[in-house]
């Protein structure tokens, strides 16, 4: 099973599945992280990879004590469906 990794050099979280790389691109400013764009290869579409990526990334955001701006529509919608992650969103 693949784990979500934080590739700080490329400002993205990564999840490798079946030889493909799904990514969550972010911008970090102090203790505020903005999730800008989620990319999931079409070969992985419909397999829940995007959700696994977002959840793994958000778990790391929480562990790091960061606050989130969910600029990406996919991330915003995911958080709306998972209220236990709404405390991460900067108000």
C-alpha cells in the first residue's frame, strides 16, 4: 500500500498507485498552507485515489499544526463531506 509523501522540493503531496503519481500541489506561507490543485492520472480515475491523497495530505497538515486554505475545488468538496477535517480550514 502506498503512503502519501510530502515532496517539499516540488511543493506537493504525492501518492503513487499502480506506477502512476497523483499529486496535491500547495503553497506554504508560515503556518498557512494553500492546496492549489489536485492531479490524478486518468488511469486512476474512479478508484478513490484523489480521496486517499487528500486525506493523507490533510492528516500531515494536522500533525504539522498548519491551517489550510482549500483553493482547489476537489479539496474543498472533500472537506465538506468530511466534517472532522473542517477544523483545519482557516476562517
